[in-house]
C-alpha cells in the first residue's frame, strides 16, 4: 500500500491513496453499469437481443479503460512533481 507519512506530526496521510482509489473505482463502475442498463433497454425496445447490449458493454469497457489510464497518468505526474520538489 502507498502511505505517505507526514514528518511534522508523525501520522499516516492516506488521503492521496484513497482519492486515487475512489477515482479509479468510479471509472470502473459507472460506465460499465450505465452501458449494461442502456444496452439492455435498447435491446428490449428494438428486439435485437443481445447485440446492442454487447456493443454498449464493449463501449463501456473502452470508456472505463480510457478513464483509468487518464487518472493513473495524472497521479503519476503528480508523484513525479512531488518527488522533484523533495529532491531540491
């Protein structure tokens, strides 16, 4: 696990790790659940079982993957900036 210790008061600062966890979890759950609901509704409306459902699920997976990569790269960039500040 990634914990940052705060040297000034010797406590564990878990907020950055929790922030990344919550952002990644959101990107996993929301697009896929929405895609499943929308795909199932469209399939039942148009009678195309399971093709729209599968297409929406694939699109939800692609959107989730993009969001996760974006959050992780942003966090890595933040860590690099903090690391450079600590080395100065």
